[in-house]
C-alpha cells in the first residue's frame, strides 16, 4: 500500500508518496519498510560537482524501517 504526506526539508515542502510493506508480527505489532524517492534539487539541496570525485545523484531514496505497537 502507499502513504502520502508532506516532507519538509530546509523550509521547502513537497508531497511524497511512500510505498509500504508491512507484516503482522503479533496481534498487536506490525513491522515493515516504507520507501520513497525524492529529488534533492526540489528541496534546494545543491551539491557542487568536484572533478575526480563521485557525484551525488539528484534522486535520493528514503528508506524507513519501522515497528508499530498497538497501545
């Protein structure tokens, strides 16, 4: 399933959609991973290119591993 929300970095807010996989571990606990790809330049994250040094791609993967417990 997907979860959509707003991500703010350096005072710039963009809508982000996370692809989520989750598994029930017990009757009251789930665990999973949420992933999304954002463009760093959309948030004003400009990284200078330096000759002979590996460059950072514009697409950045966000990966969140989570455990959720019912209260």
